[in-house]
C-alpha cells in the first residue's frame, strides 16, 4: 500500500517538533486535496500547493520565513503563509479549503515537502524557514 494515502497517511512533525500530524493526498476529491489531521482538527488544502510552493521557492532563490498563522490572523508579508493567501499566487487566493481552517500552510506543508525531498526546513523552536531543493 503506498504511503500518502488515506489508509497509509504520512506521519510528520511540525517544524518546531512540537506537534505530530498526519497528511494524505485525496485523489478522489475534485480538485485533488491534501487532508491534514491534527488531533481532532481536519484541515484541507489544494494538493497543487506542493508544486506551486516549490516553484515559488525556486523563484525566491533563498530561505523564506514560514510565518505560519491561523486564518483569523494576518500573515507576515513575504512568508510562505502570506504567499498561500495572496491574490497573486497561482490560485488567486487561499490554498486552504475549509473556512475557518484555511491558514497554517506554513506549518503543515513544509514538513511534507521536506519529506518528499522538495525542500529544506529549519527546525528551531520559533521563526522557521524553508528553501527549495532542486529536483
């Protein structure tokens, strides 16, 4: 059974190492989604965030702050979180799909990209960053 499916999700840890979560790709959804389970909270993101974020990181050419924030909080400009909400990103806004839980791209997507070999992520207690790895 392949890893990253509903029956065998990826088990990951947030960049600071403070929380564990699972995430899998749901190809049955239209469009495809990433389903992230953090305790009893379920977050969903457009699956294309992986490729789109990687392309954006390549264009940045260096380390970028994650800036993870809940949907209700403003994202720090220039961060992964701000990019994931920006009107000028490839989807024209939020990658998060569930109203009230659309934020936190900067917390849950970077560890997945690191696991997939697409990015490097720092693992400090605060203020983590990521950068693209060439593929």
